C-alpha cells in the first residue's frame, strides 16, 4: 500500500513538473497582434505563475493524503514493529510539505517567508563550525596531496605490527606443542588441542592479512613515480590550476600598483597641488597612497582568487594576512611614530640638522628612505629608512655653523699629538698623511673625539726661551727688542719666511734658574706643513742671537745649605 502511495505521489509530482514546464513553451509562441504584445506578455507571465501554483497545490494535496494515510496506519495493529520506519516516513513527508509551503509563498508573493521568521535576530554562530567549514577545502587538499605517502606509511606500520603478532603466535604454538607432548590427561589434552586450533586459525588469518598488505605496499612502491616525473606532474598541476590562479592574481596586483603609482605621480605633478605651497598636503597624499596601495593590492589579490574559486589559495592568503595583522599589533605605536615623521610633524624634520654617529647631517629629503647630506665629506650622502630616525632628534641651524672641522687638504693636530694632512674624509673614516709619507686611517667618530686642531687657516707658534740672571737689568727693556729684531731677520731665510705675519718677544717670567722670554711667531695657513718645524727654527735663531750679543744661556742650579753656609753647585 505504501509503495502504491509513493507511486501516486511520484506521478503527481511529475505531472506538476510537466505543467510548470509547458508554460514557458506556450509563452514562447509568437503573438499575431503586434499592438497587444505588452499586454500578452503580462498575461503570459501571470498564466505561467498560475500554472506553477496549481502544480504546487496538486503536489501538496497528494503529500497531505499520503501523510494522513501514514498517520492512520500508525494507529493500527499492522504498524506493530514498524513504528520507527513509519515515523521516519511521516517526518520526511512533513519536511516536503514545509518546502512546498515556502515555494508557494515565494512564487505567489515573490517574497521569502524566511525573512520574517521569528528568532532570526537571536541566531547564534558556531565559531568552531564556521572555522572548520572555512578550512575544510584546505584540509581536503592537503589530505589529497598526502594520501599516497600516508597510505604507504600506514601499510608499513600495519605490516610491522602484524609481523610481531605472528612471531608471538608462533612462540605460543611452540609452547603449546611442548606442553601437549608432556600431558597424559585426555581432558587436558583435548583442551590444549582446541587452544592450538584457535591459535592456528588466528595465525592463518594474520599471515593472510600480512601477505595482502605486503603485496599492496610492493605494488605502491613499484608504481611510485621517479623524481623527474613527480616534478613534471607538480609543474603541470601548478600551471593548470594553482599556478595559473596565483600568476593571474600577482599580475592583477602588479598592474593595480603600477596604475596607482601613475595616478599618484600625476597628482603630485598637478599645478593645483603645487600652487597651494603646502608641504603637508603632498606628504599626506604620499602616506595615503602607500596605505591604499598596500591594502588595495591585498584586496585585488584576494578578489582574483575568489573570482576563480580557488578556495585553497584564498584561505592560505587569508591566514597569511591575519597572521601578519596579529603579529603587527605590537608595532602600531612604531608605525604611528613613522607616520608623524613622514608628515614632517615628528621630532625629526626636513631641512634641519641632526647628529648621527657623532657626525652632523642636514636632512635633505624626508621620506620612506630619508636622504641625509654632509657636503664636507666625500660620499657625504646617506639614505636611511624612516624607521632608523624614530629615536633621533633634529634642530634648526645657523648658516655659519660648520658641518665638519676639516676639509680635504687641511693640516690638523690631534689630541694624541698626531700631525698630518687630510687626504680623504668620508662618513666612515678619515685618512691622514703624516710627515714622511706615512698614512694613518682613523674612524670618523674617533677622529672627532680626538678634537682635531686645524692649522691650515693660520697658526701661532709659542716658544719659551730663558737667559741667565746676569742679564736682569736689561731683560725687560733692550733684550726683548733686540731678540725680536734678530728673529725677524733670522727667519727671513727660513722655509716659512713668506708666510710670517708677525714676530713678538716679551718678558714672560722670572723662573727658578732663568729669566724667561716668550717668543710668539704668527704665520698664515701656507706654513701649515711646517707647524712642527717652526719652534725648532725659532730656537735656532734665539741661540744665534745669544752668540751674537753675548747673552748667557742658564743651566739648572742646585743650592745646598750646610750649617748656615750655602754652596752653589752646577749640575748638568
């Protein structure tokens, strides 16, 4: 009876489908009256909808009758032992009736009744289920790609376990054989034989399973492709599906970025932007451009993968994006500081001066890669990422401030008494050529720490020269003037004669053993190579003056007191 009802329901459903399918054919026939074409189209649409509704009503009536028959059958004695099957049929038909009700409402009013169902706003989302559903394509792809290696590994494990069991059973059978040979009790002997039969049966079963698994593994190993075939199949699969989608996504992303760069360049070149004379607006435009290019590039890449339906690559890229966002949450303050620097609103600003590694630099251009310039240095241009400037500070400067204490070709004296000429000075090192041609290289930071004295702009050579106390009456009057004139004449024939600007001699002090004169020789920058020679030249001329005028040069004296008596002994 139930089979007959199902056949009848099937015939009614088929009839409904036929009725619904006839409507489009009828509506497709050409109309004879061209003037009434619009009215006929409306009538045809209404007729087709009416026939569809009639077919739904017919199906619903047939299912209702079948439902009533099943419910009546459930209450009779014929349903004993079949209650669960009948209940399952009732539930199935009830679901079909509910679907027909929804279809009738959608077709008649063209409104989905589900939109007005109560409790939709309180629907909860199973986050775990959503994540599993999202990752299921990726997991399925991984399972499919690793199915063969996993199956081979499983067979190896099963074969090993089965072999161990067979060995243990063989040991047990041996033990049973030994025990049976030493038993005379018929009942015990029969029980041991039954036990042996059971273990023999299990041994046979395991041996058969072992052989089948071993043959499967050998077949899979024999069918395993070579490395070249694997690589060929990988490349073929890559460029047919995943690789094609990946290349197209990358191409679309690159084209998007190039187009955006072109638009950005035109925007910066526009006369309207230039006429504003506002430095903040171009910087803000640059920052927005970088942000939009990064976010837009990722969205274009994901959109292409979505359009091609490549859910595996799409999910992988989403995981990468979410991972990058999660990892960068700690860097948000750092990014904020970089943004303020790019807008020229931070502690380092374009056109100001900063110190980096002890060397002063002028901020020529502040951008994602900042350009620092020091024109006094060879190769004095640095390009630093904006991230390296977040901990620095800049300041405004005066045009008269020096950018480096020396230039190439200058003669300098360092605090460690090194004297030489600057051959090369770069941001990393300063090369000095000392007297005699010796070359000395000093790191630039260490060079500045040695407080270089630049004598190429001119210098003064000071010399202390002492005379004997016998010249005490004239030491402050005639002797300094005579010594000064003799020095001027004596230095005229020296290598530094053309650069001497002034020579002065005056009394300095009365020392313990001598009357000291201070000799000051001022020279222009051309005498810089003779900075160490000038004191020796002046000393030689002073000695010549003493010989010419009969002045005595003192020597150290030691005074010894003994019982009120004083002895002056000369000590050389």
